């Protein structure tokens, strides 16, 4: 039967966990101001608009992939 962790590697893992626990604060005295909340909402809106734009740009490729038909060529470039 193979050992998953050797003694040396398990001691290294224990030392790493203890070191990380020493830097972990016991309590967090944090404050989130209203600007942070609006920043998060702005990021969500930007992600939704960006996804919508990406779908708009690649709509013909998406439809052709789902239906199995070749994409229609646009003659607007001429």
C-alpha cells in the first residue's frame, strides 16, 4: 500500500498551515462603504452588457453552430 504523504511532506504541510494560521486575523474590522456597493453593481451591469454585445456580434455563428447550417454571408461590406 502506497503512502500518500511522506513524513517530510506532511511536516511541510503542517508547517505551512501553522504559518498561514499565524497571519490569519482573529477578527476583521472591515467597513464597506456605499461606493464599494455601487462599484460591484457597476461591474455586474458591465458584465451583462458585455455578454449581450458578444452575443450580438457572434449571433450568426452561434445559430449556425446550434442548427448545423452554414452561416449566412452578409453583403453589407460591398
